[in-house]
């Protein structure tokens, strides 16, 4: 028997969604999509044309709560149709939105995309490109939520914090489980297992791109000699001081609107409210 999901983890990219997806799947009352984490069913250019039966096939049985995690669901500039499509099919769905210090999230996304051969520009090149808002706006969480609040009541959306998932995983997970109306007394050892997801990220050399096309992506990632020979450390992203101040101000305005919406403080986000040194990017992964 197949069924539709009852909740969605809608992002944000590089805010711990991969970890949360796996944590939730360990709960006996929850089944997460396991064929793929990023189902992206509500985006035509990804899997939206595959049909309802394809979507339903990601879940089976009678598990009370079923979920998927697709971070592109909170990239409204690229995919503005997503909230409406979700509401049309799943009007009673619960939505979980993981947020993270926007400056640190921005850096983590850049490092991830360089490692994944999706980005070949310098960090400064990304921040000065005509399409820079597509990257920056992913970290404007209030802006992203406004698109959902046109369709879903605020009580249908739970905003959780990446930093809390790292520092207080049990309490953060219990709050999410209560939101999902499942047993919040459940816990799992995996919740306290975190790892550095940036230390192993590397940038291909020009020769490395040629080798990857010859041998394939998996050998390039798994063969230690190939990776050491044909990749290099990713340069630590740095900001032009004036541009950095403008970006911080933009994120601060949005963060304060998010605080007003959720009734909680985000002043621990040091990238936005202080300690402007470029941080190391750490766990969990997403």
C-alpha cells in the first residue's frame, strides 16, 4: 500500500536537512522517503512530471507520519510555484524549516557547490554576479516563508535551528516530534553523532576535470591518489568589506522579521550579529 506524505522538510540548503532526514527516519512512527532524500516532486524541471503514482511509491505501509526533505522547496526565486503546488496536493501537511546563520550557510553552500563541480567561480565572483540573489535569498528565511504563509497557517510550520540541532540535539528533536504529534519520548544515539562536512571537500584542478570525465565521478571521489593528485583545497571564502557589510545588513533585517514571526531570538548567529570573521564550516551535513 502506498500513501502520500504527511509532512515535508522544506529546507534550508546546508542547514542540517540531511541529518534531520535520517534522524526522523529512525523513529518507529515515521517513515522518510528512502529511495531518495531530495524527491523534488513539486518542481517540474526535476520530478514534477513523473506522476502521483511515482511520488506515492516512496512510502509504503501504514506508518502514521511520512515525510520527505527537499531543500529546493525554499528557493522561491527559482521555483515560485512550489508552495501552491504543495498546498493543492497536501493541504494539511506539516512543514519543517531548518534555518542556520545566513552568513555561515552562504559559505557552506559555496564550498559544497565547488566540491560538487557545480560552481567554478570565485566566491567574490558569485557575490558580484547578476544571479547572486538566487544564492543570497536562500538565506533570507522570512522572505522564503512568506511564500508558504499565503497557503499554510503559521501553526502548520515549525522553524528549527541548525545550531540547536548541533548543540542541543535531543531537545531540538523532541520539539520537532511534538510538532509532528508522535512519541516525543523516543531518542536515538545517532542524534548526538555529528561530523565535519567541510574538511574533506576539494576543488578539481583543470586536469582533474578531464580525468573525471575519463574515469567517472565516483572513482575521483573514492580513490585517494586521484583525489590527492587532481584536486586541491578550496580557497577559504572571503568578503569584500563593503559588500560584507551590505550582505550582513540584508540578512539582519530578514532575521529580525523571522524573530518577530517565530517569537524566538537568533542573536546567537554571530555571522549576522557579531564575530564577522569567516568561520570554518561544520556539521551536520545537508
